[in-house]
């Protein structure tokens, strides 16, 4: 990979880390479209608990991994919500980057590059066919 490409990847990773670590904390605390559509037909209190009515959200169950260290957009054991969300986002970005980088590393071209495929390969000055030089 050329230096220019490494710079692009580094800047992209830095932007993703900033978005995941800082900006994610300012996302809306209100339910998204799926959550709000599942609550149609129910009455909900200020804490988001269903207090009456009938809606699909009443059949919701905890996910099998609800007790995992990164469940709920945070990190278990970190009491500061801002920090827990930011660290969770940063760990997610780094894990995704590592897995993606590993896949690209495994799929990279392993043989020597052919001259017609290389970006930096010198080009021969050729004369058109049928002309004398």
C-alpha cells in the first residue's frame, strides 16, 4: 500500500473513532422508528415502561447476550454513562477495523504485480502500428 493510501486509512479511522467515541453520546435518547412502532397500542410512562394497552413490545424478551460486557451501548462496570458509551463505540470501531483489515490482508494479491496492473509502472513509448519510427 502506498503512503497516500495509508494516510487516507488513518484519517478515516480517526474520524470513525471520534464519531463513535464522542458524537455517539449526543445521539437521540428517544426511541427509533422500530421501537416506537412496537409500542403502538400501549401506554408508556416517563421511564419507558409499558403501563397498559396491547402492543407487540409486550412479547419482547431479553437478548441471549444481554449480560455480555458490551450490551446496551455501554461497557459493564463503567459507571459513567458518557465514558461507557464512548469506550463501547471506540472498541466497536477498532474491532471492526481489525476484522476488516484481517479479511483484506487475507484476500490481498500475493503474486508479483504485472507491469500493466501497477500504477507506478513505466509506460513504453509505442508507435502506432504500421508507422515507421
